[in-house]
C-alpha cells in the first residue's frame, strides 16, 4: 500500500488503480492473489472490489464448487466495456481493426483509396472505416474509446505528419486533432507494424523490415520500440544507396501491363511461386534491394531477429531465401530471419496497441480521479 500523505481519497484512488492493474494484467484473479499482488490489506481489497464491480469495471466470476468450504471468488476485467480502433492510413488503402480492451480483434475492414485523394477525403474514409469496424462488431460508436492511426511518412510526437512522399498533400496533417470524439494518437506505419510484431509475435530485439507498396524499417530494442528523437529512427528512405521505390519496378515489370498497380507485386510473387524464371529473377533483385537497408540496420544494432513484415510477408515462401542469401553476402553476422504472421494488418494492429497503451495510462493513473461508473460512454 502506498502512503497516502493524509489524503484518504488519494489512498482510495491508489488502491483502486492497484487492484485494477493486478486484475487487468492477469485476466482473472482470486481475492487472495489480488491481495498478494497489490500489497493491499484484504479488507481494503474487498471494499475496492465491491466498488469496481458496482461500477462495472470488474466482473465477479461464478466459482466452480469443489470440496467443502466456501469456493474462492475470482474477478476479471471487463474487456468488453470499451473498444479501440487501429487505422492504417496509406496511399492506396485505409485499413481498420477493432479490438476490445484486452486487444482481441473483433472486426477488420479495408477501403481502397489513391495517392491523389485529397486530405479531407482521405480523413473522411478513415472515419468511414472506424464506423464500419463498429458496425461489423455490433458495437455502439460511443463505446469506441480510442483511435490509433499509423500512416506513411515521418510523424512527430504530436501525431503530425511532417514528411510524406507517398501522399501529395499529407504533410502537415495532425491526425489526433481530426478524431476529436475519441482519445486519439498517431505514429509512423512502420513503427507501429514493429510494435504489433513485438506484442503479437516476436519478443526479441529485432529489426523490422516493413515490405509492401511502401517500404520501411523499425527497431525494437530492450523490449521497446525505438522511435528516435524525432520519430525517424531507422528511416533510410533518403539514402542514395537504398532504392526501395525502384525495386518495386522489378516486380511490376514481369506482369502484364493491364494488371492494376495495386495487384502487380502479388502477381509477380505468384508467378515466382509457380516457377516462372523471369518472376523469380525479379523477386531476387527486389530482395537484394531490400537487403541493403536491412544490412545497414543490422550492422548498427546487432539484433537477434530480422522480421519480414507487411503485406509482402505473405510471399515469404519465395522472398525469404533470396533476402537471407543477400544478407549473408552483406553482413558479417546474420540474425535469425523470419516472416511475421500478421500480414497486411500489422500497422492497424500496432495502431490499436498504441491506443490501448494510452487508455491503460489513463485507467491506471490515480491523478485522473475516481473511475466513473461504466455505461455506453467514453472515458
């Protein structure tokens, strides 16, 4: 129990947050476990539990009856009390996922856009994707408590896009200020893709190679996403030796000209998978270009793992081998190379994680006052 400094209301808030944090972190706990983990006396824990159940933050689960005596009561956090939406706002599409407060994905959707779409219209599509996710999950809009957004370009700590080569009028967009009815945050798409991988896939120190129609790198070191001082850590897009945009041309050149741009890479990977020699050569050239930046990051941070993520991770069966071969040529020590299982949803999932982190900070901060009773409302 934390000293209260003579303020009973502050002590109660501290106890409340300690109990909530214990249950939140474990999923479900018995009273004795909550006492042990929170360091609060049993009587105080019982009082807090009763209050949190009454305000619908916790649920008392029906215990299984075994043997004699009173069965132990257990409590779980109401992850269904609220929801978050994670967005991936790109040049060619806007994706969204809706999760509960435990991060379980309940809905996902995607709308196609173009790089030339005006800023206001792209933001309107993002609003539509948020609404579509809520409808798909049968969730009232008022219970979407937070929105996280990942987007192409360099994004500063305020959520403002300060540089975006892929979308002509995107620089200067402050994404949190658009989602005024929600707690909202934003970050670079590659950074959030790496965050999603760290939460849902790879816990080791990693270089994350975000491969798709846009390419990027991100770093997770010592269990934390490393953004850098200005949000541009591992951004090598401006280096002359890194020809990411040109590399896509290798893939596009081996499919018929009438194939839509958004489908060209997938068609090239499919042809390589079927043994087409020209397609296999194109994939090899693409992998060699990707390896240049990845090798630079590997040399600097010496990670345990290089993760191939993004939409192109679904072509790992034809892409990993030439990528690893080129890294063997460039690097004195090659880390384990693996593909992410998150596919094209990685950015949206990372954006949802960003929103959940912000919500947890609010939920568990005693400075924010007593937790309100829950209904269909936002915090």
